[in-house]
């Protein structure tokens, strides 16, 4: 490509960055970087009623956390700013009036009540409503300017041709076109003077020299109208890449109560729907807070609707993705977001971490329940790394080291070793004096001395080690065996717990 590739991610500040938006941002970033181009962040905040306080800062934070560094944007600057649409509000009327003078738009003075009446009439006839161009036909431009000067409210509408075709070329879907007669005269400038999305994104993309636009297929039907604007201005439109939706398998929910809707047999009804925060689906921020690695999330999101060519490899760093990304590898079919697959991906990433990197990532989570000054985190992390799927699991996996949980004597029962509470008591009474004699409280010493003594007890190894681990942890599943847990607890705490377990079995 001779022309510099310039792409943009243009979210609305209406909340957290959802995963569909993150995928759009990722593909937009990869497309730019693949061709040595520029990636731009633009905030489209013209819908002031839906804006969530603090959402802009959340977008900046999420982009940084994801590693999607933008070359230009509101908080980094650039030659094409401002990069927040409300800060560009003085730009749009100029271009709207230029379009009016060209005949590509017109002023509309119809009130909300008039428009509502038109809609009701269309519905009564079973027709799809669209504006009837009343003000185009009945209000000459000179009259429109007089009424505006007198303070009368108005909007500026796009003047869509009533005949012919409107179309565009998409990198994934090829040539797409529709009959102009099916398109509505959308509002370009609202009564408050702010532009609608349909107009602002066209003007901004042109002024910011955007060459490629990546967005969801929900905009596929709107794109012909955008190209009519480009044609009316005499501008070169960008290349489009419309991305299929990210879907999730769920159950049918009542939108008001958020409760599952049951069929006549009282069963939940499976449904595949678009991924949405409104239904409780996680955002990027949610996943990070749940202990998923950003690298795993990005890798997983990249594969939702795209596949690299010539390889079956699934694991890619962000730099790898820049190298192998090809927009022709995007699939037309919607992709299914699966939490189980993401969790598997995350676990694989965790297993591939260096021990030092794992310890750094795990320490904040372990510190929620354990005192780093009293626990050998390095050894604990060695035991945990291969068992960790997401870091939020860690507190629940090790909290017994901080406080002994209550447990039933039934936990001593082990069919494999034929252990019963009675045998457990015998085993604990046998091992207690042996442990009391050990002063070199290391895993190796504990293992060697206890294992050497077990044959004299007449019991199997499991009949001693299983009760010992239950007695000092209160858990059937722990990150390591009895000796690892005794070492981590320390001599004093291990013996204290062991005595209490014996007393409880009395």
C-alpha cells in the first residue's frame, strides 16, 4: 500500500470496554501495525444522554492494559485533533451547511409531534416509516435561513436520492448495495447543534485521513448512507471491514426481571445471543479483576472470528499477531464466546510463565489471605502454578493456611487407602511424636523421617499421609501433599493443628 494506512477505534463512553469492542479495537490496531500505519483513538461522545461519568478514563485505562498503544488520541495528542467529538462540535455545522448548499442535505423544522403522527400513520398502513421530505419540498433554503435566524428549532437531514443504488466495497463482504428508495433521510445535525454518529464519523474519518474503517456488522446496513455523504462531498471513502458479531450461548432471559424464561415443561430455553454487558457478560475490566491475564484475553479474542493462515498454532503474543494478522482471515460467520475455552487458554498461559513472573502475578492474590512475611510464597507458588486456571482462585486455594477450617470427621474416609476415622486417629497418634522430634522443619526431612517410620506402624503409606494432610489442612484437595503443607504451616502451627485433630477424634 503506497498510502499510509490510518485506522481508528472510536468507542462511545457508555461504560466498560466490552469484549466485542475490544476485538474491534484489536483488529483495528493489527490492521494498522501490519502495514506500518497509524492507529488512532477517537471518543465519539455526541450521545450525551448515554454517557457514563468516568467512562472516557476507563477507555484509556483498558487500552493501556490491553497493550493497544494508539499513535494519536485525546490523551496523547496528534496532528488531527481534537480527538473527542464534543470538542469538535464547531466543525460539523460548517460541513453540514456545505452539504446543504450542495443539495446533499436540508433543514427540517418538523416537531416531534408531527413526526410521531407520521409514524402512527405509517404503522396504521403496515408500512415502515421514513421521513417524507416535507421540509425539503416546502421550505426553500432562503426561508429556512430566515426561520433559523428567528430562533426556530431545526435539524439538518441528509437528502438521500429516491431512486438508484447506494453501495460500497467491503474487505470481507465484497460489494454491498441497496436501493436508495429504502433509505431514510437521517438527521445529521441535531436540534442541540451536535452531530449524529452517522454524520460525525464521516466528517471525522475524512478530516483525520482514515484509510480503513473496522466496525461491527450492525453498521453494514448504514454504510451505503455514509458513502452517499462521501459522494455528496466529493471525498474518497475509506476501505471498510465489517466484523461479524461475537455471540454467547446462554438461556433466554426476561429483560426486566433478569430471570430465566422457562418453557411449558419448566426448563430453561437455550439461546445464542450477542455478547452484551446488559446480560451480565464480562467486560475486559471484569476479566482482569477475575484474574485473567491480559495476554490470554487478547490472544483468545483475536481468534474469535479470525484464523491465521498456514498454521494451526493458537498461542500468539501481540507482536506475533501483528506479524501474522491478515484481514482475509476474518470469518463471515459470528463467533461464539466461551468462558470455559478462555479459562483453558488462561491456564495454558499461566503454565508457560516463568516462576518469577508467576510469583509476581500471584502475590497480590495470595496476600489477600496470607502474610508474605510468615509464608514461603516462592515455594507455595511452585506448588500452585500448575494448578492455577485464573488468579482469583488462589485465595480460596490457600486460605486454610491462614485459618484452619471446620470439617467433618467423614473427610478422613478414603476408599482408595481404606482409611476410616478410627484408622485416622490411630495414624495421627502414631505420627504425632515423630513430628515433635523433628527440629529441621524442611520438606525433605519431614518426608524422609515419616516415610522411614511408617512400616513399623503396620499401616499403609496412604493411611498415615491422608489423615495427616486432612488433620492439618481440613481439605481433601490442597496444592501439595502432607509434607509440603506441614512445611508451609511451620512446626508450631502443624503440631497445634495435629493436637486439635486428635482431640476432636476422641
